[in-house]
């Protein structure tokens, strides 16, 4: 569905690359997580793929269409949900979607159905400028579905939403995946990535460090962790120790030998920890 | 085409819900209504006479040749009529059988002078040896009326453009352009869609202005064509204002600068002797001014008009070429 090969981008048009030779492929029907800290180059990559930034160097194609020469067909088959809500504040939620709908030349969804789906049925005729932040975000999310996209770009779709709404949005994403939509999900949120994504790419300083399924990553980096609770100077201490790291192993041996351990569990690493391990830096 | 119309319809819908833009749409109409009170004569299509009913039918008929005649029984009634807001000259005879002209004092030149000529003609039985067009509305004799009307038209044309600018500012502030750029909509469709507002509003405004001022004896086709050509200037100005202004406040500031340039051109056109007018040839508003002046005074030929329009389109095109890169970049 999406093929990216050796993608570079420099905002200053010199050797100062924000994206440095990124390559990956997304298969049809897959949810692909694009994870990385602030400034890693996630948005830059997404902007190139959606035509908002020119493709300077490298190759990218969506459903076989070269992103360098975007056609009407290409825009008809992608949907983009923006992180920062960008809507017409003097138009109602319904009018926003109705206007957007007319820009596409493929069969489109009914705005009312979409608004109901994201829980905005009571705000259909309210000016979007008067929506709360979370409502605006859901409006943008709903808008990105108006043309029934085959490749759906989502940028932080859940951040800032309350738990119930967030879970509703996650359900919609899963449902769309089941219907065969390919999804490119950009996020900092490792839990969401873990829950939704078939595969994730860790991007750091403009480079992809690793691409794999969350499960494989955990098997590879996670199973050799143990969580121990032990007493030291009459104080309870908790620590996570790796079974492959020599220093950690020595410490664990010492704790076992000294008989200080109170509880011990093998621990699955979170994606976040794996990320730190792989990139040497945190996500935030 | 469907996309172009959607963009136009959205702009109009949004504009009518924006307090500042709505005000800008109404402003030219309010200004025109206000202006109407300064040029009472413009209200009537021709000259008006309040004639004493006791005068001979021949005399009354003579006045009817040059304008509308209302008959009144007494001198007091004539005086009351003359004191009304519009321009009308009262005509009666005194006890000695001499003609008496009753005027309020603020009448346009024609309202004062033409009855005198008619009376002279009646007395001397000579043909009226003066070229007088019933449709002149006093515009020829009243530079204030002419310049005022053209200024209103110019304001209306620029406002059409400024409204485009403000809609672009809104898109920039809300970042909605990004959302549009990931749809099949092309930049060309966007620019054309936005431009329609700058074409349609001025047409409505200009004809409303002429109608409110009672200026009906002009070539409407000429007015239409001249308005359309002039709107191009407004549209380019609108896009430039939209692209260089980051919010409504700077938008208003930039608009003021443009109105200043516009005013200077018009003042130049009024004050400079004809031989120095070439100094203003670079300014599209000068050609708009000249064109509308010719149309309003019924002196412009189609040849003149094509010449003016050529200048307007040519200059606008040059400005567009210079700013094209900036406009395209500003809409990315
Ligand atoms: N318009 C721009 N002009 C110049 N540099 C930019 C621009 N946008 C982003 N950058 C730079 O490019 C790099 C990558 O930024 P990008 O926005 O892609 O990061 P990101 O991964 O999306 O971060 P975040 O999680 O904060 O959204 C950063 O160093 C940033 O400063
Ligand atoms: Mg980003």
C-alpha cells in the first residue's frame, strides 16, 4: 500500500536533514505505528507522504502512485487526521464535513453518520469554533474518514481525549482496520501503539532504528527482565534488572545470595522501555 | 467546477457569520446612502420643476421638455415643495407678469441654470441654444458627485478583494489550508473559488451604489465590464493582503495602507493637470477612476474603455507575475 525508500528531507535544503534515509513498507490492511520523540521527524515524514511537503530525495509511492507526482486519484484514496484541529470555526460541524465532502471525487460518507460515530450527534449544528478541544479533535478525525480512505494517516488521534471517548476512537480505528483500511499511526503513546499496531517503527533523529511487531520487540528485548523487591537497610526497594546485562546480573546474584529478595517476577518490557533501550533516549 | 463553487459558497457562508467581514459587506451601501444626502440632485433621473398651475399650458409644456413637472396651486405650496430634500426648481409669475424662480439655495447647477434658460427661451422665443442632456444628473457640473460616486465604486471593488484576503487569513489562522491540500482540490481551483467573491460582490455593490444614487442613465454593459476588469485589481490586492497578514489585525492595517495608496492615486488624478497624468499611469486605480468617470459622464467610448481595461489587466498581470511566487508559497 505504501512504499518508502531512502527518504531524505531538509527544511534548509542543505545537509541538515530532518529525515535521513528512511525506508519502510506498509502492507494493505495493516496498522503501522510511527513512534519517536519530539523532533524525530515523524510529522515531516507524514507531510511528505501526504503531499504537504515536496519530496526532495528518495522514493515514495501510495498504491503504486508516485508521491512525487500526486494525482487526483492519490488524494481520493488517502485520509488525513491532523494532530492540531484545523477546522472552519464559523461553520457548524455538519457544514465543515459537508464542505470537505464536496472536494472529493469518490463516493463519500454521510456527514451525519460520521458525526454520530464520533459522538458529536448533539453538536451537529453547533459552530465548530464553540466546540471543546476534544470535540474539535473528533471532528477532524471524522473528517478524515469522509472519503472512505484506503490509506488513513492518523496523528496522535487519542491524545487529550477522555478515557471513554478515547476507547470509542480506538474501536473505530480497529473497525476500520477490519474493513481493510491501511493505517499510518503517528504517536508518542506506547500503550496505544502496543494495543493497535501490527508493526511499529521507532524513529529517532530522522532515522528508523527498528521496525517490528510489538510482540516480536517484546520477545526480543523484553523477556529477560525481572522485577525484584528487596530489603536494604530495612527499606523496601524495587528494581527492574536485565538478565543479559552483566552489571544487572551481578546485582541479582548478590541479592539472591544475600537472601534479601522479598518478591521476584519476570517482567515484560513496555514498548517505552524497549524504545529507550534501542534509541538511548526517552520518548518525551 | 463543483469544488470551485464549494469554495465560493463556503467563503460567503463564513463571511456572513464574521462580524468584521459582514460590516465590510454593508459598509459601501451605508456610505452610499450617507452620500446621497450630499448630492440631492442625483436622486432624480432628470430635472424637476414645481410649476405654478396658473401658468399657460404652453409654458408648462416647455418645461416638460426638459424634466418632470409638478403643478401646484399656490406659491406657498411651491415653496414647501422646493424645501424638500431633493432638487427641484419652483417656477411662478409675480403680479407684473414676470417669471420668478424659487430656489432653496443648495441646488445643483443645472437645477438653477436650466430653468433660467428655459424662461429666457420662452420670453425671447428663441431656440434653446445650449446643449443639455437630460441624463446628466448634474454629474458634469458637480465634481463632488462624480468623484464621490467613483470613490464609492472603488471602495466597493477593493472590499470585494479584502474579503478574499480576510477569508485567506482565516484559513491561515486555523490551518485549514493544510486540510484542503490533502484533498484532490488543486491550487488553481482554490484561487478561482476564492476569486469569485471578489467578482460577484463588486458587481452587486456597484449596481446598488448606482441605484441608490439614482444614476440610471449610464451604459450598464460598460459598467459591468469595467467592474469586472477592476475587480481583478481587488482580487490580487485581496490575495496579497491575505498572504502577508498573519491575523485580522494586521489584515486591517495592511488594508489601510492599500486604501491610502488608492486615495493618493485619486487625489492625484483630480489635482494633477491632464498633462501630468502620465505620472499615474502605473497605478491600476487611476485607470479604474478614469474609466468610471468616462462611463458616469457618458463620455467614454468603447474604444476608450478597451484602452483603460487593457491598462488595468496589463498592470494587474505584471503585479501578479511579480507576486506569483509569494502567492503560491503563501498558499502551500
Ligand atoms: N517548518 C519547519 N522548518 C524548519 N525545520 C522544521 C520545520 N518543521 C520541523 N522542523 C525540524 O525538523 C525536525 C523534525 O520535526 P518533526 O516535526 O518532523 O518532528 P516530530 O517527530 O513530528 O515531533 P513531534 O513529536 O514534536 O511532533 C525537527 O528538528 C524540527 O525542528
Ligand atoms: Mg509531529
